[in-house]
């Protein structure tokens, strides 16, 4: 049995993320009407059908076309510069696969005819002080992108070479 090439490993991981992301969004569309929610763990987690025409936390809402273009540019730029982000290491390949799959999943949502928005459905929240404190809803692609970026940061932080330990200069004599 031969080992997978780095590019093939990245592609397989990206494809798995993409398929999982699109499958979960398909289930949300089939099982939850817009703005419907289903509590899974009371006081902590629910599934909710919301749409997002912006970026993370709905920043830049209403700029779906521009964000689709940014995603496409990011995908291409990352593809051509992947060797700078740990593509030679197995964990780097996982990170890049997660990022590529996540970008592709959200990009498809933005460009599909009749949709033109990202479907978010994972909602974590806490009830305390008589109020609900919720993290913005997200999806599998968002999770993959954040996890992949976090792994890239960790890999590059770990790869940095520590400064050489130079002996301290002797004190000046007077």
C-alpha cells in the first residue's frame, strides 16, 4: 500500500468536509423551516435555521457577492501558497484540507441559484442572570475553517526557531 501524497490528502479531507457541510445544510433545509429551532441540550445547544449574507458574526451583511469573490480569491491564493502553511506536514495537510473544504462549502451556498446566503444552524447559548447569552450560529464549514486556521497558527508557532542563547555581555569595568 502506498502512502497518500500531500496534495491528495488535502483533497480528500477537503472533499469530506465539503460533503459533510452540504449534507448537514441539506438536512437543515429539509427538517427546519426558516427561524425554526430544536433544542438539543436545554440551556446549552440547539439547532436553528438561520441565513447569513455576511461573514462571521454577520459582519458585512448584505455583501454576499463580494464575500463570494473574497472566498474565491482566498481559495486560489491559499492553493498557490499552501507550501508556506505546513503542506509538507501531515497536520498541515489536515489544516489545509479543513480550510479548503470549509471555504468551498460556504462558497457554494453563496453562489447557488435561489440561495445566495450561507445556512447556519449550530447554536450554543447559556442562560444566566435572567438572560440568554448566545454565540452566533455557525455551520460545519465555519467550524472547519476556524479549526484549520487554528492548526496553521499552531504549526507555524511551533516551527519558529527560538532565538539563540547568547551569553550576556560581561559588565563594563570602570
